[in-house]
C-alpha cells in the first residue's frame, strides 16, 4: 500500500511539475517582459538577457498587487541597495534594471496593472502606444509562475511567440518544490489561481472578441 501511495504521489508531482514549470532557451526577440513583483530576481534576469543582446527593450509591468491595493515598498533585504520610495512595482523594477546597467531609454513603461492578467493586457496596450510591433518576446518570471504568466501573455497577445526564461528560484524549483510546505503552498497555489481566475480571464477575452466582431 505504501508503495502504491508513493507511486501515486510521484505521478501527481510529475504532472504538476510538467504543467507549472516552463522554460525555453533564450533567442533573439523584440522585447523582454517582466510581470510585476516586489522581488528583484526577474528584473536581474531580464537585465542579463538584455546585455547578452537578446532584445533591445525591457518592459516591466505593475502598479501594485490587487491584494494590498498599494505598493508595499521595497522588501527589507533589498533596502540597502534601493533606499528610495517607489509608488509602483514598475518604478521599483525600473530602478533594479537601471542598477544592473539597462539604459533608461531601453525600459518601456506599464505602471497600471495589479495582477498577472492585467500585466499582460496593459503591456499589450503600452506596446501599441509606443508603436512597437512584437513578433517574438521573452518572458522573465519566477519559475513557479511560468505557466500562468505564459498562458495570460499568450492570451493577450496571440500573435506573439513567447519564450519563457525564468529567474532562479531556490526552494521553488521543479526539482525541490514538493519537499517543503512553502514550496507546496507556492506551486499548488499557482494551480489554484489558474482555476479561480480562468473564468474572469475567459470572460474578458470573449467580451473583447465580441466587441471586435461588432465593429
């Protein structure tokens, strides 16, 4: 019985891991997207890819988390390097990018989104305002956030080919997420969010499509 339970657990872990974790080798792209966050790893990864010549622009996105209704400020462990006050996730991520050598003129602006689906939608709108056409894009997100971020960005920009190049996330990798309660909470929370948010996202997509058909 124990062996059956172990085998069943392994199949469950493998299925969740294969679904949640997405990673591609970087290729030349038109822009690098960075969904909103108070953590700096994704922006640092985006800066590395920018300096490697993979894209001429980086677009961080985010106003603040809809959970809090405001930007909570720089996490304590980063405050020595980022002592300024920031009103949005975008402003903070912009500072991280610039600290890591990305020039201001290469950083595009999206500072209205409050969750991942809005990161995708508002980034699309910002591209239109900037007059930029994107055929291939790199998505820099946390590894455990890869599937949800990819699905949302693909849904918002179906004409774009996306490559997911996540930042390192120790403790939440595809090899170790199931070994700790925090890892399980984080990764299984992604599965839950996809289920809870999908109705809103699909409804917005259908409303948008219906509006296009009426025009």
